[in-house]
C-alpha cells in the first residue's frame, strides 16, 4: 500500500491485489461492504495519519475508488469543505457557518434487468462520473442510484445510463426500506473494477 498526501484535504492511496490478499479480502468483500472492507478503510485512514499526518476529525469525507490496473486501484479521500470555508480571509471564521453540513447531491435513479448491464455502464463512465453511487435489488430488478457532485460531469453519464437501463422516479429511501442493498457506496468505482 502506497500513501501520498496531496494536500491537507486530500490523500491518495494505491492498493495492490497483494495488499488485499494479505488481508484476506476479495472483490466480494469490497462490493458488499463487508466488515473486512470497512476494517481496511479504517486501517487506510490510520496509516494516512501515521505516515502523512492526514488527520480526520468531524469532516465529511468524499471517497473515490478508481481501478489503476488489473492488479491495483487508487482510493482518493478528500475532506469536504463547504464553500464558506474555501473563501480566504475573515469570512471563513463567520459565526453560524456549519462546517459539518453534509453534501446533498441531486439523486438520479435507473433500473436494469441484470447486474451485468450496470457493470458495463460503470466501466464506460468510470473516468467521467464524479459522485457517490449505490446499487439495490428490488424483486428481480436492479437499481443504480447516482448522486453526482456536479451537474456538468453527469450529463454524459445520464445519456450512457439510458443506453443500458431506464430512468425512474424510485428513490433511495424506498429502496433502503423495501429492497436489498447490493453496494451501499462507490458502486460505480467498485463495479468498474469487476472483471
């Protein structure tokens, strides 16, 4: 595992298949967000703190996992700063600015007849899509929830998504209650890595 601190708010971690084997983690553990995968994530954060001084307190985190090759992938962890915190000068210390406010991207949902179509879509959009994503199953239908961080990078993704599936009005709250979670977070990145 190689850890590189980009700045005070971002760290990049390269994980190889050897790292995963040493921890007895396979792709299913990552896809289904198993306890082993969660433990790996916390180990990564701890190592980033020890090696690079990348400390996480109450910040929201944006986590992106992108395949680097067949044998490795890169995880980028970014501490989210809201727009008020990005402004220079005294305004960043204004009272009432909520530094813990979460990002609430627009949610878009697509349904598919099978998981293979979602995997193919993810492989096509991995270099374009920026945001969180999840996959659910309800009865025999699969649902891909996209939560883009910005609308610009999402227009191409929406066009491609309609080639593989169909847009629907189903929301994640419904799927959490009545469906089955297949991948809770970073579904696009995880599925794009599937062989």
